[in-house]
């Protein structure tokens, strides 16, 4: 039986039609097989190409950086932790804008706004008071892409002067609005007015009152003092200097993934200042400057000294001459000290993403985020480092 079956198969295989059929199937199968192999190769090549393009795009994109400051001067011990926490929070907020591809302009506004809302700083809520016991604030913002800038000075009764400065930049033909005009503009833009009292903290009220006492020494908390230890390596350390004590103007500089830079600065100015005094913060080139060709800076310190040397622009000038941000910052601060006796601090980011936070005062609270790494400090030489993930996790618990 078995033999009969195998004979039949051999017979069938010998049949021409059957052989042709088998050949057709074999051919079709092998063609399908080779098509499949080609498809796999094409697919693999396609994936490789996409990866390569992604890498090339990544290569061409700037790694975003944000640097913030919470003011240069003398920060009292009991306020140090609050200032550290505040600058770290602001840097993380700004980086949160930059990381998914947001603009440098949005990032600096966000960072400054977070410090204006923090009563530890002399900006927005927490601003120092003028001689009449009122809050009068200055702010500036600048876009390094087109050198557009907006500023406000001597503004009262708004929570976030930096927002108003940005509106001046974007919605008017002007660059600086002051006092009553700024107030009218804020109303026209629908910026909510808040009672001036809401910006006044117990601390700034006490400071103001103390400065009014007949035997008080207002300059102790204003802008003049004998500096004995403020400048490392200075032979003339006893020279009469202008220094800021415990007054934290706020500022931010950033570069985004498109390579655009921006700066923002906001302040309540100087304690017991004359009504209507406008400081460096509102003045382009003094309180801040941003230019995609070189970088961005935001300044803090004795405003009148900063204006005399046009500190922010001076730093960028040094960078244009080939100095690193750190060297440019130190050179400009040294010049301000020796030329006009003023102390202060600056933050800088260059158009290639290098950054610096430098000061000639005893302290300056600062923080920066680059490559998902956070750095922050207050004293000269103090530098803590954390990953952004770690910092975000511990943010709610404090540092
Ligand atoms: N603390 C400060 O930075 C004060 C500010 N530069 C001003 O003079 O208005």
C-alpha cells in the first residue's frame, strides 16, 4: 500500500503541470521573501536617517540656560534661607519655560514674576518704601533678538511691574513709561490695580520707620557705608563706598533653544528714596541689556553708580572685545568700584550659553540651570549643585 502511494507521488511530480505549479509557488515565495528583506532594509535605513536628522537638529539647537539674582548687598542671616529658596524657585520656573522650547523672553518674565511675588525680595510685594512710606517700583525687560525693550518707573499699586514693562515693549511705540502715565497705561491694558498696602511688608514698614527716627542712620540701610571686607583682594578696602544693605532687587537672563537671549530686572529701589527717584533698573543699558550678538545681563546694587558706568552695556562691551562673561563682569564691577565707589552684582549669559554670577558686595543670592543641573549660592565661592529632578522634588520641602 505504502509503495503504491509513493509511486503515485513520484508519478505526480513527474507530471509537467504539477512541476510548473510547484515552480510558480517557489518563485512567488522567494520573490516575497526578498521583497520582505528589502522592506526591512529600507525601514532600517529610514529609522537611521530620522535619528541622524534628529541628532543634527539637536546639534544645531542651543542648550537653554537661565540665571537669576535676588539682589546684591548684605543679606541678614535670618533671611538667607528664604532668599536661597526664592532664587532656586525662580530659576526652576524659568527653566520650566525654556526646556520644552519656550522663549528666553517668557522665561525671564516668569522667573522675575516669581520673585516679585516673594516677600523676601525688594520687588513687587516686599518692595522697600520711599520717604513718604509708599512703594514705587521700576522694571525693565529686553529682547536680544531685535533689541526691543520696555520699562516702567515709579509705578504703584500693581503686583507685577515686569508684566507692565513687557506690555510697554509689545503694545506701545515707546520704551519707558513713568508714574501716572504708567498707571493710565496699566488701566488701559486691564492690569488689575491692587491696594498699595498689599505690597508693603511688616519688615519694609519697620525699616522705613527706623530710618525716620531723629537719631537714626538711614544710610546704614541705604547706600553709604565704610566697606572693610566687601571686595576680595582690594588694597583700598577702607575707601568710602556706596553699598546696598539687605535690599534684593531681582533679575533674570536667559538663552533659549533658538539662541535668543533676554533679560528682565525689577525693584522697589532704595529705602527712603525721594519721591519720584528713578534708579538704574528702569534705564536700558544700566539695569539690563540683551543682544543676541553678545549676550544678556541684569544688574543690582547702588543704582546711581550703576547708571554712571552704564554697567549692563559695559559688560557686554567687554564680551564683544573677547572677554568671558566672568572676566567681563569682574572688570566692569571693578571699574564701577574704583571709578565711582559703587558696589553691586550682575548675572550674565553669553550668546554661546556661558554664564556668570558675580558681585562686589558681600553677598548676592543667585541661581542658574543649565543641562538639567541647578547651581545656587549667596556668598562668594558658595556653590551648591543639584539635578533639576532632585530640586523639583525637594522644592516643596524647602532646600
Ligand atoms: N537693590 C538694588 O539693586 C537697588 C537698585 N539698583 C536701585 O538702585 O534702585
